[in-house]
C-alpha cells in the first residue's frame, strides 16, 4: 500500500555511497474534534405548530424547526434549534418561541432571526411538559401529572417558576383568556383562576368521559380535541359553571383543534384534517376533509392555509380557501434518517431515508449548508460518487444523478430491482450493488443515463456492502462474513473465497492486500485477501458499539459504531489494530466518509456531523549516516510500524527494489556495501 496524499512521503538520501535505516514509534493518538453539523438538531416527528408572519414554528423531535411559508406550495425549512428533550408544544409571542419540552420543561428561543433561533432561557418542570400558552409576562405549561405550571417570563433569559396547581388528572393542553386558564386534563377540562399567577386556584371543571388531548378558545366557547369522541364544545361564558352545548364525532382521533372565523380545523389522527362549521356551536356541521399521510397531531391556521403537524409526514400545508374542498399544496418532512454520505470537492452528498439525496456545501466545514436535493419521495440508503454523477441506492432503485450543478441534482438514469439496495460501489465504468438476498449485482454504467444489468453473483448470506479493489469485489455478507469475488469479467463474476466471521458483516473497505470488515457487535476485522489461497484474519479490534461501516485513510480505520459514535483505529500494524480515539455522536453513527483530516459521519436522526482528526506526522526521519569499513550505513527513524520496501535509484527517476523491512519497529540499521562502487545513490522507503 502506498500512502495517500495526506500521509504521503518518499524520503530520498543522496550519498556518494549511501544506506538507510528504520525506527517505529509507540501507539499514536488522534482525537476527533467536532467542527460542524447538519442540520444542527435531531430530526423527529412533528407534534405541534405555531404560525407567526412568514414562518411556521414546528415542535418536532428534539428540536424546534422553522419553515418559511411565503410560498405555501414550496415551503422551505430555513432554521432550527436543538432542544434537550422531545418538543411537544409551541407558542410564539413577540420575538420569542416558547416550547414545551417534555422532560426539560419550558425552553425559550429568540427568533428575531428565524434562520438561526437561539436558546436563551429554560425552566424545568416536575413532570412532562406537553403544551404552553403565553399571556403577558407569564407562560402557562400543561405539565402532565403535575398539572399547571405558571412561569414568569418577563425576562426570557431567566424564566422563573411562579405558581403551580396539581390537578387530579394528566394535563396535555392549555389555553388562557383573561384571568382564566383552561387545561385539557385527562377526561375533560379544568378551569383555573390565575388572577394571582403565584396562587392559581380551581374554579370549575367539566368531565367528558374521553381522553382530552388539547383545546382552544374562541369567543365564549372552549373547543376540546376529545380523542375518539371528536370535538366537544363547552360554553364558558360563566367560567365557574362550564356547560357542554355541542360536539361532533370525527372519524379519527381528535388530537388538536383550531378555530378561525366560522370554522374549526381538527387534527384528527389518521382522519387527517377535518373541517367543521361552528357558526352554531350547538350544532356543528361537517364541511370537508383532507386525507393526509401519517397521523395528524397539531394544527394552526393562517390566512387561507391550515398547517398540520403530524407523525410520518412532518408539516403539511393545506389550502382551505374552499373549506368544502381542502387541498394539500406543500409539505416539509421534519423527520430524517441519514444513513450514508459521500464527499466530492466542496460538497457532501447525504443519503437520507426520509429526505432523499441532500447536497451540502461543505466549503466551510463549520457551517455546512443544504444547497440541493432530489429523490425526496424515495427512501435513500446509500450513495457513492464517480465523476459528475452520484449513484444512489433508493429502496430497490438504482438512481444515477447528474451533479454537475450541485444545487440542482437531476436523476438521469434509473434501474428498478426486486430487492432493496444495501451497498454500492462504482469502479471502471461498472456499478456494483449489494441487495440482501439478491447478492451482488453488476451494472454497466459507461452510459450513466442507461445503466445496464450485466452480471450477478448470489452470496451465501445477506449481502450488505461491497468494496472493489482491482479485479476483486469484497462483499460484507451479513451472518456469512466476507466473500471475495473475481470481477475481471464483470459479466461473469466468479467466487474466489469466503471467510466466516463471528459477527455480522455490515460494512467493508478494501485497501491493498487487506479487507477491513465492520463486523457488527464484534468490531473491526482485518483480513488478508491477496495471498494465494483462502483469506486469513490477521487482526481484530473490539469496539464499543455495533459497527456497521468502515473507511480507510492512511494508517487509520474510521468506524461507524452506532450509539458508540465514531471510533478511530490505528491499523499501521494490521495484526494489532488499536482504538486510539472516540467521539460520541448525537445520533446512531451508521455511515461515514473521510477526506484529508475530516471525517463525515451519517448519524441517523441527528443528520451529519463533521469531525477533524489531527493526524500526526508519521514521515520517517533520517537521523544519521556514516561511512564504515563495511560500506555506508544510515539510520532512519520510522514513526509508523509496519512493512517497508527500500528502493534505490541513481537518477531519481528509475527506482529498483533493494530490500524489505518486515514489522519495522524502533531504530533499524541498514547497510549497503554495494554503494562503494556507485558514484551516487538515492534511497527511498515505501510502506507496503
């Protein structure tokens, strides 16, 4: 193996007659440092939404996500902020967004720049914060079994708990009007007098007999999202004596309701969006509905549009200008599962199961920016780059994407398979795909717009990943370990050999005469594949997590080890690989790429994180030379253990092998007696 550019060296020594010599250092260390991330928060299911001006603020997963809604047909996520727990409710007041963050209570974000919301204050609550309403200097939090929490937010950077009221049930929703707070509490509504916020007191309640998820106020009425009972209408003209006056049983499970003008808009679980005429609160009339994918959980209305937050489909925008015929016009997916990444030039290409292929500008690694995307309707699992094209495994589809304009990637070729694609490599005009039980599939992609199936090899196990080295394809075959296939004729791949392992082979990289296997729970395996006969395991390295992917850069193997994050292994001695660095990640590390000293880690719901690894200087150092009676000796300090070939030249152009240093460690003396007859001689060391 010759060094890559990051670690390349060719140290020559010119003597009238010369010689060379070696040394190797102890174990090196290289700690990864987080330098950038995208999107900067953990993706998740959308629970609630609030609209203010040109933006929708979505409580989704462990984040608040900001969506530009100026063009409802093309909503764009423009910002977000990571939160310390799962966001379930959101309210916007002035320059701030107030977020109910389950086990973290109330968190307050400055949204003066919607593209970069900043967490400025928080106040923990005893139970689980599910919803929040803001009035004046106070935020009112529905806090699950702890009932109502009243928080003084006069200074948003230092919110302080003011008062509490522990109801008899479980509080999920909250609304405030004047001196009264209305809690969606277990099987109905609780009415609290908060004229003294430090001492809230119950004045009345109404039990519905069904789980009440949320509520809203409109005029003299409270509208309850009452689960499988649909919508209930409570007259609160006298807050101390609430009375049910009407209702409507929706087809799904009513989770939230918004009332604007003459209509109630109901987020109805698997019933999508239901629209009711509420001009007569005692006799609600169904007007229209819009079927939505997933489960509708939250709803807000602004102008002619309803904004529905839900599980499975994120934020959906529905045109309700004609309430009898609401039409979905736009969508932003709040979830995501980043599974793989490939890097080319100033761009990273991210494979995401929910968002398709996302192109990031990484010219500033500290601030990666999404600039393009495609195939958003497909679950993208893997990606690799060759020339001006990205080759993408999207479900059971091989997609060829023209990336000459990274801001506008275009699918130019497609081939549909019967099995989902799990791994992908491109080499010499051919694409090599692994597809679980279908094994290895080979496509001619000399014409990228027309990929043509030309060959197949059926592996013994569950083909997960493939790496190509010369005429060999190395296949990570799940429970079957490693299979090596001769692909010198891509139309007729031929089995060469197989090595079972004690783990689950999920990822593979090939470099020189070695294959590096990400072997699930058993960590990294190093397998010699270029010797005659069957492959041989020469080294192994246990890891802290479930290792699913591996890439090689110089003397390092970078491992994606699930919840254990990124792990760095020194592989300079293949028989003794050693973990030399780790970095915890936000999500589950499942794919990676390395370029120079940067490592790009695909982290499932956490998106992409970028780490810098300061690789130590491992170039050998010529320490001393001298003429002896035996010839010329030279001492070379080798910082990186391993096998090295010493080559000689008289003109720095033509090099000839001279000797091999095996397992060089410490200082090694090299003596050249033949140099006595040469007018000049150059030496260089090449790591094998």
